[in-house]
């Protein structure tokens, strides 16, 4: 079930106060987008580093009321975080939901430390994360424990590079978790990723930030798919090119 239908951009507001030439308003993939449809149970944002996919996801998370370091809401903060893009975005909901979670691989360690602090006062703080500290698990185990135990129920789930600590096998386990939640009909996912495994999820919408402006892409059209497939089939040719002196 989709709750968040679209994000609308008011570029005139950024132009009026002279922000169009500064970050993040000058990101090429975003500048000519007036509306972005998000009316899919599973939506992926893809693109090279710096293309704007995480910036937009963080702005959406901020507008959803989530802490952009991670989680639903907490006292965590990062001075360098810039969610100014959110000031020109309007989200359209049918219906509005407040439940969900924002996962951000970049700040996962800080989030895990925060849960440990909460557990000092309330041992039940670990209940949503597999019953023990995320810091007492390997990075990949902690990620999968969070996805398995914390994600669930009616809500919107925003995930920034969830594959970054997952083995290929655990990426498949994560796909299974998404499928279980989608089958219940109560969850919407928006995921920024580089993983060709995750992108293969059946029926998902893929928005590519490698185009100006953003455009939809079929799985087989993505650079993630084409490059990975070509490399696996022709790795000798790649090595000859990479290792030329």
C-alpha cells in the first residue's frame, strides 16, 4: 500500500531568495523536476555518488518527521546535515502516516550507540533490535537484525544504502523481508541503493539520478545491471584495461 504519492518542488521559492546556485538546490538531476511520483510500494533511487539521491531521501525523511541520523525520532543530530532542500518540497499523502523508520548506513554506528544509551535506562530498548546491542553483533548481522526486527507494521520506510554491510546472501534475505512486509499491504519503501541485487525486486519503480532531470529506468537499463553483468561475463577484458601500465 502506498501512502506517500508524490513530492512537489517549489523552485520559485529557492530562486526568490537566491539559493538556486548553491547546494543542494543546484543538483542537476533535481533542478528541472516539478513533481516526482512515489506511488509505488517499492521505489528505488539510483545514481553515482553525489547525484542527489541521498540528499532527496534525507529531505523526505525530515518532512516525515524522522531523525535524519536514523530511526523514527531521537535526540541524535549531526552538525553537517543539510536538509534545506526540504524547505521547497511538499509531500502529498493518501493517507498521511507517521509510523515508519529512516535507516542511514553512513550514521548507523551513531544510531547503535544511541540505542545502547537508551538501554541503560530501559532494557526493553533492545527488543526492537533482536534483543541485544547492535554493537555486539557484526556490522552485517546488526543491519539484518534491525531490518528483521525493527521494520514492521503500517508505515513508510526510508532506507539509505541498506546493502552496504550485507553479504549477497543477506541481501537476498533482506529482499525476502521487504516481500513479507509488502505482502501484508501496509508498508511503503523508498530505498537509495547501489545494489543490483536489491534493484531486481519485482515490480519496483526505479528513479535514476544519473539523468538530468531524474527519469524512470527499467532494471535491465540501469548501469548497475549492465556493468555487473558485463564484468561477470568479461572480467578478463576489464582486468586488461584496469591493469594496463
